[in-house]
């Protein structure tokens, strides 16, 4: 059974994962312009394995009308990933509000898990960073790859 949240023209659908959702996530991944976790597109076979092993605590696809425009996830360390084909203030606000309303950060662990949610943003994604700052989210760090 699909778990769905709707607001105006947006739909947030919980990842089960189904064959349709796996394909939809791959289509979104192919359009991604900014990335933290991978440098090249994984094969579809590797993508299927990844999604079926669902590494996230919570994971949703976001639709505008009936078009998939992105996804977001919450990991077990209270980190959040936002992956959209074209971020807008309206959709990011919707996702941030949805997370705040429906989820509570897991218990903190010193030096491992903070007591709050935090969003990882690719350094190259200036548009998303600016949207989040306009939403009054507080920048806390810049991570650099060694």
C-alpha cells in the first residue's frame, strides 16, 4: 500500500520500493546536476540493488501534478538529502514543512548523531543553498573531500 501526502499540486509518495518507483528514481538520478555521493551514473542493475536495500530511514518521491520532480530521504544519522531536477522555493518549503511536521530526529549520540535534522547540500548547488537560507535554515559546516 502506497503512503501518500498531497498538498495542492504536489504529492509525496513513500518509497516501498516498487518497480515503478525504482524506475522513477533512476529517471530522477539521470537528470541530477549536483551530486555528493557519486561521480558517474550507476548502472540500472546497481541502482535496483541500491533501492531494494533501502539504505534510508525515510524516503519519498515528490511529484508536481503527475511528474516526478525529485526525491528526499532521511538517514539514521538525522541527515537529509534533497534531490530535485529543478529546486524551487515552493517545493523545498513543502518538503521542509513536511519533515518538521511528521518526523522527529532520532536520539543524539555524542560526536556521531546531532539532536537535530541537517541537510547535506552539494557545494555546487548554490540555488538550493540560497533557498534553504531564505527559509531561515542555519548553515553549520562545509565538508571537503580529501
